[in-house]
C-alpha cells in the first residue's frame, strides 16, 4: 500500500486561522502576535493575566531509547493531544522547536508524523518565528563582547586561556568544534583556541527555556560565567555588560509560539534544547501558560526516559514547581525487536522471541519513571508490519511491570487511533494518585548527584572521574553552586555511554570527561563518554534530498 509522506500530509492540511485556534483556549486576537495566518506568538500581557488561574493536568510523553527502527514520541504527543480533544477534553500540547542541525542531518524534524502532526510543518522545521536565530545572535553577541573587552585593554583581567564561553551555530558542523580565533595580526585581537557548539546546546537556549519572564531572563543571562581570571575567580556576563543587549535580542523569542495540529487543536511550540547535550524540554513559559489555559497539557521530553524524562523531573519540574499527573512511555514493536538483537533489515518478519528479549529496555524505563512517584502508561506506536502476537507480547510484558500498554494508531488514523490512550490517561490524571518527587535533594553534593543518576537510572556500577573533575565540583560547591541539579550529556542510544549497547545492560561504568557550570541556566553539565556538543553530518545527510520542486514547494523534509 502506498502511504503519503509527512510533508505531503502536512501540505494538504485544512488549517484554520490562528485566531480561531487561540479562541479555543480563550485567547483574544489582541493577545496574538501573528506570523502570517497560521502561527503567532502569545503576548506577555496574556501570560501575566492568567497567573492566578488553577493549573490543568500535566502529562509527560517520553520513550524507550531511540533506535533506527523509530519510536514516534512527538507523533504520540500530538496524537494524544488530539485524542484528548476528541473525547471532549480541553487539551493543548507543548513541544520543542526543531533545530536545523538534525533537519539537514539524519534525525529529521520535530513536528510529528503521519496524521499526528503539527503544522505548518515546513515553517516549523526551518526558520519558524526566528527564535533560534535570536538565541544564536544573543549568544554570539556575548562572545564578541568578551573578545572586544580583551582587545580594548582587558580591565576585567580575563585569562584568555580560561575563557569558557564558546560560539554557537544552528547547524551540524564538525569542522568548527575546535578552532583558533583572532589570527591575522594586531588589529584582529589576541589569538586563542575556541570552538562552536550547536545552538540547542547553548546555555542561552537553556536559560530561555527555564526563565519565567524577561526580568528572570536578564538575571539568568547576567549570571552566566564566561571566563576566569588568573586567580580562578569567575567573570560573569554582567561584568562585560552584555546581559541587557542580549535580553533585547531575546525579547520576542521569550514569547511562546502558538500553532495547530492537523485536527486544528492548539499546540505551543517553544524552545529546543537537545536532551542528550542539554535538558531537552520545551520552555517553562509555554508549559505553565498552557496549564493555565487548558485542562490537560501534553508535553514531551527528548529522546529516551533515561535522558529527557530524568531531566524533565530533576531539572524542569524542580525549578518550575511542576508535577506530572501521568507519564506515557512510547515504544514500538520494531524497536523491541531491535533491542532483542534483530537487524533493521529483518524487522518486517514476525519474531515474538526477539520482542520478549527486547522488552527489558522498556521495563527499565517503566521502573525508572515510577521511581519518581508518577503513574505510567505505555503507548505502543503501531506500525503496519506489527503482528497481533508481537503486540500481545508487549502488552503481556508491561502487565508484569505493574503498568498497562495500549495500542495506538494515530500515525495512520489521527485522533481515532488514540481514543483508548486518551481515555485512560485522562482517568489516571483525574485520579491524582501520583506522589511526584525528584530522585535526589538539592543539598546532595554535585558528584553524588551524578552518581545517583548513573546508578539509579543507568544502572551503572560506578562513575569514573579524574581527580581534577572532583576538585572542580568541590570548588563550585564552595562557591555556592552545590544546590544545583546536574544535566547529564550522554548518548541517547543506550543506558551506557556506548551507543551500541542496547537493551538493559548492567555492570558498566559511566566516564565523565568534563563538567561545565551553567550558572545562568541553573545546572551543572556532566559530559559523559564521547558525546559531542557540536554534532557532525552523517555520510549521507538529509540535506542532499531537500529541494524545491517545479511548483516551488519544499521536498525532502521529514
């Protein structure tokens, strides 16, 4: 059977004017700042005016470790939001914006798929409303002002060997990971080693997604540590007087974007930190605003539950005072078979034994999510090649884990395919039986926090760190940063730091290569294994297939 591509489905969408979408949440036209006819920013005035309202129920969608077989977390987030609306609930979804890096690389966009998509798909996966460009510009303005300060006399006595602030670009470009700047003579400044991260790894991105308002945004920007002096004392963003101008550049980007699903239901799309190298959640502003406007808010956290959900619970919920009423863990039969040792080329053949073997990965994620004190439901994202016996095997396994698995066909059927899931999730959320709590307290030491995540979530035997990293963590504790949560930068493909280790491995260790203090965002980043904060393009990047057709339409986005 021939199936339409995601972009073909999105192009055929019957979109409604964005004012109609806002009206579903009680947003007046005057509080929408339109970007064309089908997308708009929500005004700060509206955000401020709803703060005294009660919160709706927050539902988190997470997943097993991603595999080349596909899981469909964003697709399920959109499908569940549509399903809740289809059963008469007032629901909104909150997802992240797409980075150009994976769009032109290998992963693709971030708008869902099939008949569970957010539109306009092309705009969302490209420049959208310019938020990422604003973040890139604000970040690099700070970089320019640091080098400019040094050029004009270095009154702050910055040690140019200890500048920690790298530049960013929203593109996968391995050639920029390590560079030398200011070559070419006296007029160009003082040569030094530097480098680029991808924009979604920027601390400015994390700050935008965790800040509550413009005042909080400027304070957090000012708190960024950009360098150290020879005596190891920190130099802050506010010391180089960049925080005000950066806030100006981010003024509009701070306002959440409102768009719609294929079924014309409201969707907030705002912020986009990666979950393997950052905290992987959409903005606090978008989530908290949606909770004031809708009775149910469905949001996602990036990659598998060992990364995105862990950071959602330990960082975002901790900092924003949020508590999920229910967590949905997305899995596919295909991914279970791949975790059970089946090659991608052989996934079409029925293999119940491989499904059973691969379910260990799902089971560990269920157990980990439950450890936060929240109820769990498994969504089996249906593929047409799934057999009844394979689906039954997943459902039977999930029962042994004290949870329930529900087959979902939203990719092919839209909201009709998630009615069962939506009904069950709403019932769980309404029951209010969760007792959410992060898995470590603020007062725990920084290394102990890293160790807690490695042992409780990854099931590692130990954490391998050099003495200098322990000393650095201790120094940050002495400087007053010991109460910060930790953000683990690790491969998304495995519980270990080795992406080839699928399933639910034990007996491994977690090597921490480097730690970075994100004082403005309010967390410490632990870079584990070979994870890169500036990805590279694959051998055959998606960019090779992206083009305009004879009608001037975009082809190749997915």
